[in-house]
């Protein structure tokens, strides 16, 4: 089954690396949507069917955490799993994110194997 | 810059370069850094704020940033979109900052990072930065680089 994935990151090179990583990991991607910050990400979610969101934390205009908070307010966090991909290594911050409903956290730099493992677990759970 | 901060920054910078862009770095004496009067450089700063605050800085030749971007994406330089050189340095700065904070402050402390900022430097500004006591001279695949960190306040142990 192909999944529609939304990648939210202000860095075009990171979005390109994630796209390549998904391909290397063998993730079956239907549509790959891209957004440069949380606000643009919410606009995509408003307009398109998305199975999974991969989002950075630290972005201009609207951070990944603010985007998750808006998704919680609108009920989207219950239907669209969010995985944060960021550079921060604080366990406290990771626990905060999970308390907000974020399904998993991948720390940069990441490997295709790790990305596949996390996505398989989340989307496999969704399919069950 | 304390010795602990300095050593952690060198280690983390080299690891990040290797993991993201398949490039290899090593510290070098400043007087042995190659000089190129015609070179243009990119200077990236990423700030962090939490129990203490500060900035991580990385400076590399513009042309080499293009090479790093191409390495990271696995494409040729002529296939790259405009802005990828700047973007690759921002990402290296961003990941280096996050990894450095964990290396020196552990996993419990929470820091917020600023969005990385990049600006162009000419040779004169590069020389001034190179000669400052806050910069560390590096060679990355035999290309000159400068890194540094400034911290205000006490970093949690």
C-alpha cells in the first residue's frame, strides 16, 4: 500500500535528503508533499489526504511544536501520525513531544534503516 | 572556550560532516591553513538558549559547501538547485549545534535552537575570523574551515 507523506522542514536540502532516504528505505510512497514550515504544513493537511507527517522542530514562522499544537486543537493528531525529525537530543524534550501526541522522534543525522523501522511500526500499527 | 567545549565541538563537527556529507575533518594549526585570496566563504551561526545561551559558528569556502550539498544528496553539482550550498551549511550547523549540546550538557537539559543564519564572507573577514582566539582551524578534505562556540552562563554538567 502506498502512503501519502508530508515532509515539513525549512531546509530544501533536508527535504531532498528525506525524500531520498524514503526511497532508499523502500517505503512505498504515493504522494510526497513538502512544506517549509508548520503553517505551510497545516495548509497541506487542510487540502490533501496525508497518511504520515515527518516534521522538523526548529523552523521559522511556525515551529513543528506549534504545528502539532494546532493539529491537536483541530483533532488532526488523532487521525494523522506525526514523527518529529530533528537535531535536538534532550530526553526531556522528546517526552514533551510524546505527551503532545507525537508518535516517534528521529534524531538527525538518521539512516534509511532507522526511518523505515519507525515508519513501518507506525503505519503497520495504523493498518492493524 | 573551555577545553571540554573545544574537544566536543571538534569531535561532533567531524562526525556530522562524515554522516551527512561523507567528508572528513581534522584540526590543524592556524598557520598551516591554506589561503586563497580569491575565495568566498559562507559563515553559519546557530544560537542556543536554555540553562545557558550561546552560538555555534562554522565557516567554509562557498565552493566547498556546494560539494558538501552534492555529497549529501548523491548528485552532481550541476544538478543542484540554487541555494543548496547555503542550505547544506545551515543543516551542518544545525545538527552540529544539537549534537554538541547533548555532548556537553547531557540529555536532560532542554535548549531551544535558533534557525541557522548564513552570510557571505570575503577573504579579509575570513582572515580576521581565523586570527581571532575564538576560532578553531580545521581541514575538511584538505579544504580550510573555521569552527567556534561562545557560551554565556554555566553549562549544566
